[in-house]
């Protein structure tokens, strides 16, 4: 796999799991996952490794391809009106600079 794929396969799931652990949450507690989308296989693997249901992982790769740094905000724009006040969104970004980040948006209390 490419360098980005290796990061997504190895580091991003650990980062998401640690974030959820820190807030005493699991995958089922998150209403939407909005991630960078370098390719369908990379995204499919991330979804499979973490067990994210199709309904929670928002995609636009099929219509917009890889939009680099614009992916997370463009998908957020697509689903923004669907997000309710009491819902949690996990934002996930990663890239060829061998960097990644994860964040929760919503009402959560850290342990």
C-alpha cells in the first residue's frame, strides 16, 4: 500500500479508538464519521477495521474523487443540515505529510 494507505491502515484506527476511549465512547455512539477520502479501497478498509456502519460513514468520493484538504469540510457541508443538536460527529483527516488528526464535535465530557 501507499504511504497514505499505511497511515490509514495502521495509525488512524488507533487514533480514533484512543479518542473514543478518552471520552468513554465507542463506534455506536458516533452519529457521523466524516473523513478524508484518498481512495475507495482505503476508505473501505478503515470502515471495515473499525466496524463503522455504512449509514454513519459519509462519503463523496464517488462524485467528487479525492478533494485533498477540502474533503472533510465539503462532506460536512453536505450533511450539516442532517446533524441534530444532540449528535456526535467524528472528523478524521490524514494525508501525504504523514500526519493525521481526529476530533469530536458535539456535547461530550472527557473522563
